[in-house]
C-alpha cells in the first residue's frame, strides 16, 4: 500500500515539496482542472493510496488568507462550472447536473492542519475555489466572495483531483500555499519564492504524517 498521492500542477511545486522530504509520491499534472483530474485518475487507477492531496501555490482571499499562509480546504468548489445568463452566473448545482464529487475528508484535513500549525505555518481553513481562469479583477473577486463567503483560496486543480479521488473511492484534501492575493492582476506582487518555501514545510510535514503507524 502506497501512502499519500500528491498532485501538483508544475514541477517547481513538486521540487519544493520534496526539498526536505524523502519518500513522497508527487505527480505533476499540468495546470487546470482537466489536466489535474486526468493525471490523478491515471495514477489512482493502477496504484493503491490512502489519501489524494491536491497541493500547490494559490491565491488567497483577503483578509482571511494572507501571503505566506497555507490554506487547508474544508470544501472544494468548481467556481466557474455552470452557465452564464442575463441574470448572472448559474452554478452547475442549480442547473441540476453537477457530478458527484466528495468533499475534503474532515479528519484528514484536521490532522494535516494541526501538523502544519505545529510546524510553524500560519494555517487557514476554508473553501478553496477551483477556477479555469485566474481571477484578475476586483469585480470578479467580489462576485466569487458573494457566492462563496467561506472562500479562503483559489487554485486551478483541486476540483479535478477531488473528482479523480471520488472515482477511486479515496479521501481527498487540498492544500494551497498563498503566493498572491486574489484581486486585480498585479504580477509584481506575487510572492512565489516564499510560497515555495511554505510548500517545502508542507512536504516535510506530509512525509512525517504518512509514515506507517503515524496516522
Ligand atoms: O502570470 C504570471 O506571470 C504567472 C506566473 C506564475 C504563475 C502563474 C499562474 O497563474 C500560476 C497558476 C498556477 O498556480 C495556481 N495559482 C496561483 N495563484 C492562483 C490564483 O490566484 N488563482 C488561481 N490559481 C492560482 C494554480 O493552481 C495554477 O496551477 C502566473
């Protein structure tokens, strides 16, 4: 039995997670929910794991999740899956054809959040929104927060990995190291290096947690 399967979008995230950690299985899927779902499903179909983790850098909703914090998901949402209309966005759930996707596993999320806090990270819990387009305006940020007041972070892969984990009947958690504030696009303000350092601590912590007999 393998332990955790970690799915990242890019190689730099994988390298950060493995910086101080031996024995962590990390796949690089490419960015976006489709690549993440396909990559995770491919691996989960042939190898047994006990937990699937979507992990990487992400945008934080202010003031809940500041730069340098790490968000552990309580909920994953496909925030732009639905239909546009003159009355505004209609979520897939309201349209009545949402796929069944299991939510993050509460006991695992709690255990991981506690361990990350003990490792010295600023841990925030809340919903993590999965989007196909990175938010880049104040209007879009306000719209997302109005629909999801519990939103703490935004990424592009979580819902995809959750879909694959659901099909494999595996528990799932999403973790986002906050590299930028969700809002008007300002590339200069992104703190990717710092978020990668946070991911290094996340990798160390997950490696310790997955050790046989620990959890
Ligand atoms: O625009 C750029 O110059 C740029 C440079 C580096 C990375 C990006 C990304 O858009 C990375 C997307 C990648 O990282 C996650 N991510 C990070 N922040 C956010 C966000 O605010 N909203 C959504 N996704 C974010 C995402 O999961 C992707 O894998 C751009």
